[in-house]
C-alpha cells in the first residue's frame, strides 16, 4: 500500500447511519477512505475474496454475525488485516476474550477521536509491515540470485566457519577431485592444504583480520587424490543465515603459470607457421651481436624470401598463399641445423641465424634450401608456376648492430631476386644493387641514405599487402556468410525476467574455425567495410531473435552500431525492413553506440536514435565514463542503458577510491532514469561490490564467455 493511496476500509455493521458517521470522522481527520459495509458472514466472505482491505472495523451488536465468527473469517482470508472492535455494553467481555487471538484494539463506539488515532496508528504499522515484508522478499531474492551466481561461477568459492567448510560451489568441489557437497560439509579447510604449508596456513589464519577487506595467501593445496598444486587463497568476511563466516576464493596458480607459459610462447611464436616470430629473432640477434668479436663467436645470417609471392597469392587466393607459407616453413625447419635460429621475419620472408664456423657451411645451407624447395614443387601446381626462393647471406665480420646485419642479408637477397631468383647471393659491399642507373655499390648507397628508402618501400609494400588481404578476407566472409554470431549474457541484478544477450561477430575460416589475432574489425572500419559488417550482423541477429521469440523465450539482444552505420542515412531504413521481413518487434532490440561516436556525430546520432525510438527499440551507450562531462550526453539523448567502461571494474574489489567513483557515477546515471550495466565482470569479489553499489546489470566472463549458442541458464538466477 502506497503512503498516499486511499484507505480501503471494511466495516462490519448493520447500521448505515453509524457507518457514515465514522467515515466522516476519518475523512475530517485528513484520511482518504474508500469503504465497504457488510452485515452478514456471506457478504464478508464474498468481499474478502474480491478486495484486499487495509483495516476492518467490527461494530455488529445485534447478532447478524458474531465477533468470533467475523474475526475467524478475516483471519482465514490470509490478509494482513488489522481488526478493530467498536464495543458497547454486551460485547466488551467477548472482545476482551478474543483480543488475545489477534484483535488490534477495542474502542468504545462513541469515542470517535480515539477511532481516528487508532486507525492512523494501525495504518502506519501496516505500512511498516508491508515495507518490511517487501524488503525481506527482496533480500531473499537477492540471496537466491547471489547464491546461484556463485554456484555457476568459474571461480572456486567456499565458506568456512571455525575452520570447517559450511558450503562450496561446483568449481571448488571440482578443483579438489569432484567431491560431493556432503563430503565437504564439516571438513576442515586444513585438509585442503598440503602438509608442507600447514604451519604457514595456521599462522596466517591467526593473523587474519576481522574487518572488511581481502587477504591473500599463496600455498600448496592438495586434491582428494593427493595431487599437489600451487594455489592463491583470497579471504574475505561474509555471512550465511546471519551467521558470520569467511569466504575463500581459490585460484589454481599452476594453471595460471601454464597459461602464462603458453601466452609467452605465443608472444614469441608466429601463429601461422609455428616458427619463432620477428621479435624473438631480433632479441636473439642482439644477444649474438655482443659475442661476435669473441673467439668462435662469428655467425652468418640468411634472409630467405619466396619469389613472386604476391603474384602467387593474387592468383590462388589468401588460403592457398597461407598453405604455401606453411610448406616453406616446414622445408626450412628440416634444412636448418640444431643450433640455428629460424624465424618468420615478415610476410613472405624468413631469417636464419647460424653459428657457422666457415663460409662454405652457410652456402651449403642456402643451396640445400633452394634444392629442397625446387624438389617440393617439381610437379605442376595451381600457383601458375613452381614457387622458388631467393636467399641473401651476410657474415658477422665488422657488424656493429643487428640492423646492419639484417640490412646486408636483405640486400644480398635482393641481388639474388634481381638475377632471376631460385638462388643465393653473398653480401658484397662493392657489389651493385640492380635497378640503380649509376650502378652504385652497396656501401655508397647506404651512406647516401638510399638504403632506408628501399627498406621503407619494402615494408610499405608488405603493409599494403596485409591490408588488402584483410579487406579481401572481410569481403569474402560477407559474400560467403563466413561469419558467426556470438552471444554473451547480460544478467540483471534487479529482477528483470528477460534473457538479455550482447551480440558480437567473428570471422570464420573454411574449416569453420574462428579467425583470431588481428584486429579484423578495426581493419574493416579503416577500409570502409564496417557498415556492411553491421548490416550482416543486424539482419542475422533479427532473424535469430525472431526464432527465439517464437520458441517462447523472452530474449532481448544488445546490438552494436558502429560509427560508419551511425552516419549512414540508410541504416534506419535497413533496420525497419529487416524487422518487417522477419515479423519482429523493435522492442526486442537494444542498439548500442560508443560514447565517442555519439559525441563526434551528435546530429546524425539524434536522428537515428529518434527513428529507432519510434519503432520501440531501446538505446545503450557503451564505453561510458572516460570522457569529461560524460553525463551531458544523457541530458540530450533518450538513452535507456549505459554500459560503463571496463576500467571501472578493474581492481574494483581492492580499491576503495574506485568503489567511491563507481558509486557516484552509477547514482548520477540512475538519477536520469537510465539503467547501468557493468562490463568485464570477472570475479565474485567485484560482483559483491557491484551489488552494493546498485548497478542494474552485469556482463562478463564471470557469468559466461561469448558463445555461439543462446544457452545461458537464466532460470538458475531466479528473478534476474
């Protein structure tokens, strides 16, 4: 019942005149009263079945319905209904007896002033009880949502009281050997720690602070089968059923180390050929330079470049060109010696650093490579001609920098290429570089700074080639539907029952594998293809959401509109046509636009947003909060959601200043009637803070990684 809502008053009294007098008294006291008068048990039961009343007044003294019967009927209606008795001689005794059963008060019939005071008191008490009931319901729902989110978390989480487990999620049970909940309850936390660290763990627990905050400890843990693993424990205060306890999040550091090793390996490895990459090779070359003047420290450098590679790729396509690179990489890997360092240096060129003791060894290696490649492609191929390579050889004598070493090998390779390819050439400072009219020797070209221009030209050629390849890849993907939609859940913390998903796109290759690595959509934006990508995504997303809605799911999609589509006047018409073709509704879609794009194109954004609003679509701003005076956008445009930039969640649980900043901006956004979404949520500690701050929704890997299927279990988070 709202504070300013009319009072629904039930009067049990056969006298209409007496009832009107009491109603007038209450209205004169400033109370808005809507009344219903009954004088029989049948009428009382009927009215209670139709209306939920706020107060019941009993004044029936001539026997139509007894006090006890009236009270029992009201009590059985299961309404929180204050029952007040107006008495006179003859029923006071019965009222006194029944008062112990739940009657709120007994008032003399003619004491109208007291009637006003009692009704006001009971209304105030009723409001307090209703507010309390609502808060208790919200608390239960929040606890259920929190418990469900923790249960489905990928982090291993447990709750400890007096050193004993009182609960744990599935990830925690799986970490220690797929235990059952019954196995873990009452089990000492000490049993999860390896004996070697028991003393360290006990000492830490004794010093564990009781105030709020997170404490960390690195220990060795052991699974139920005795397998040891490095772990980091994060301790924080919590409560279950109003009883204080300790929440522990355990992170398997051995997996983290393994992942870090893989990441380090990938950072030093060329993903396409599995050889070392340019960065790794340059570091090794710098280290070798320091030992060139030592006895036995000499080396040679081979620069291997596939002849006419650009023409081959233009003739056969990107995929076939990639296969050729892998084949050549395999031939080089077999040809080099154990101590040689082989790397893919740039697009179609490779480098080999070899600790050759004699010049003839480098020449023999170059000859083997040319012969192996020539032998590999003796039969006719789809490339239009048999691939060959040119090799430049440079020796370490007199080299002071790694760049000089590479430059000399590169120039020698260019000489081999200019002489027809499929051969090797040794760097000679007095040799002429083909293609220069004055037939200048190489050392003079370097002094006159012609060499850097040639190097820049080669790099520019390869950069252009890569850009063209990415552009062609995107065009081919759009033409052949070689793209895939992924979905990531956007979960409400405030009771939204819809299934919200952020929609994103990925390119896939001919083997239906996702293409990773390069910023492909960044290239699409530069190449002017992003609007076409948006159209593909929007049309496929509308088709998919129509399918989901027909299956009865309350799905809502968040779809990104890029800067290119924002300024394209045909975007709105395309969206309308797509909705009409699929018989979909705009209310199912939320279109999200970057804050920087909205600022850069305010007029175009306003026109598009107003058009989308007319077809009932909702609008979200993404990457919000980094610019100064971000909130000015919220005043000018009809925004429904704000997706806070990921930086707001980073280290949120451990930095109070970030929590204060988030609280301030979240409250400010919600003051505009706009819902907030926290992105990049990856741990339970951040979730707890976001809950306290009052953020409306969360999105991130803590809940779900982007998936090709719409399969997040929203039913496990009841009320979200």
